[in-house]
C-alpha cells in the first residue's frame, strides 16, 4: 500500500479583521517533512500516520503540512497555492490512501467551504477506488461536499483538544480497513440546530464523550464524532452536527447520529454560557479563600480568531485596585519591542493592547517594570508543543501582564512560569482562552471561572450577526425540540 499524508488548517473567524495570508501559515507551521519535527497542533496526526504505515511496511509520501493561527478570512491566493501544492503531490504520488489533517472551519475568499473544495478535488484525482481519511477539529462546519468526497471523517472528541493523536490512530485504522476491503464505511449526520461551545472535561459532556466511545465498535458503528461547530464563522452550515460512521449500515448510521444529536439537544440548558460578567468575576475571585482562581477571558481567545489584545479585564483590575493578578497573553508586538530595547529591570511607559479592533476596547497607558524577557517560548498541549514567540513579563504594582509578539492563547502555566512568574504566588490568573487553557491550568487552580465579557468571540450565541446562516438555531430561535 502507498499512503500520502498532508495537513492544511486554519479556523476562520469571518468577523475578525486580521487577514490570514501566506505569512500566517509560514509563521504558524509550514513543513514538507513535518514528521521529522516535534509534533505541532495539526501535524501530530501525521506523526501517527507515518508511524503506523511504517509499521506495516507501507510506502509513505509526505506532502505539505501547514497551519495558521485562527484569524480572519484566508486570502484566495494563499488557499489556492497551499491546496494546489498538496493536490499536485497527490497527482504525482497516486496513493492507495490519502490521509489529511484539516480543520473544517477554513473559509477563504471565494471559498465558503475550503475542506469540501480540497476533498472534492482530491477525490477527482484519486478516483473512486482510492481511500480518503480525514481528521478534523471538532469546531468544523460539516458539509455534504466533505461527507461525499471523504470515506472517513473523524473529529477530535475533546475540547481542549488533547486527543489529536488518538483520533489519528482511528482514522488510520479505519482507512486501512477500507483499503483492505474489510469494512465499507457509510457516513450520516444529524443537524442538532444548535450554536454553542461544549466543554468536554465537565459534565454533561464528559459522559457524552465516554458514551460515544462506548458505542464505537458496537454492532456496525465504527466511529462517532460530535461536530461542535465554530460559532464565529459565518457560513450556511455553521452549527452543531452529530456524525456517525457505520460499516455499510445506512440505517444504523442515521439512527445513531439522531440518537446522540437529540441527546445533546436535551442537554441544551447546560450550554447557555450563563457566566458572570467581568466585575462580577473579579469580585468573586478576589473574595475567594483559596488561590489561584483562574478566570477565563473567553471572548479574547486568539484560538478563535480574536486579537488577544483586549483590555476590558485589565481595565477593571486596575479600577478595582486588585493585586497579585496575572493576565496572559496580550498580543502586542510594539510593547514587546519596547521592552526588549529597555531591557530587564527597566521602567517603561507603554500603551498596552486595544490596537487591533474595536472589539478589543481602548489601549491602556501604564508605567511598568520589565521583569523578564524570553525568546522562542513554547507551551505544551497534548502531544503538541505550541509556539509562543518572544514573551515579556511586565508588572505594575502587583498586576502582572504577559505580553507576546506572536498571537496565541494561554495554553499552559508555562506562559507565566518560563518567565519566572509562579502562578501559585498569584491570587487571580486571567487567561485569554476559551477552553484550551483548561488542561494545563485547571489542575493548579482553586477554581476555574468563565467570564461572559466583551470581545471578539463573546459567547452571546443568540446575537452573532450571521448573514449566510438561513436555518433556525438554539439559543436564538424557539425551535421546540422533541426532547
Ligand atoms: Zn477547535
């Protein structure tokens, strides 16, 4: 057998003003021999595929693997260039199996469904006899084009995405069994008519994930994926869908997708994001008797395309006069440059944050001490080691700000501690992240509190100004679910 492996991923926030061009991919991750490097977020599956194929003595052709930090719409030329590089390799390689690591919520100028487009073109090249297996982020807009072109689609099950490697093994095994003729996968999905975010380390999602896994391998069910959807990508298919793959059994795939999809609908009250606003969250945390309390600034998550330079929380921390507070990670290359020039220990006037978009609020003028500077920082998440760029620790009167020149979210306490700031010495730790912070920070936190604040990815799902979504959804519309 001959297997070709490749990756192309970004998550597009169509409301973000940050363009996603070639530089964003080169800055993010860009390699034609990605399995020779440490695993990145979307390259981790390629490591598994390469290893499993080698174990079987199969030939592996490695094409481009690249991904960009989520931002605004990808430019047409960038998408077409990257897509065509992979498709040209596919034409030359003519493999039995194509395995792709895609995001599922990539939108480019002229392409509302990049994954559907690349999969359709790959199918045209490969013909009906070739097998196409895909691993996607669960924050996907699952489309008919994707399902028709691919044989196998498996999404991450965990949010935070700590299971990319495990899901890659499943994609490989299902694709291999298909190529060997021992299974005939059929995929069916169920539209949950919901737009929300679902945190899998907590109930009720923890049991939902466990039950999906328990059902896999039962009767004819091969794989189940809850496609959470990505609320800030305006397109016709935005929303949550349940995907089932069965072995040749259309009815079982249909019924199982509907069963799990309806179960999610019945749990909808858990997903209202009924959280405290910024003053409520800060006041609550400051009154806690156990520290550190971790506050998630959900709305300024770079991983969902936000600028990561909003100042709403910092402004309130200063207004309340709170101390022993750490906030990470502000994206402010200008402030990083100034701190570098001034050096460690220097006093500096900075105009921090609030630069990219009106959704970031106003910049804040403060006098800070440069406590530390580190180049080439990284943060771990699952099997991946994620780039953080140059990190700077700025302090003003017990308020500690971690600033970076590379736009990324706070994944792990390393973003503080590699700079020398132990989070156990803080009362309040604010992370600009919706959920990926959870794996690293929750074990160290006295409590985790999500903030319903202003910002580019505010969790007011009912008020996202969609132009392209024409179907009704909870929580905006009164749907009258059966459950
Ligand atoms: Zn995701």
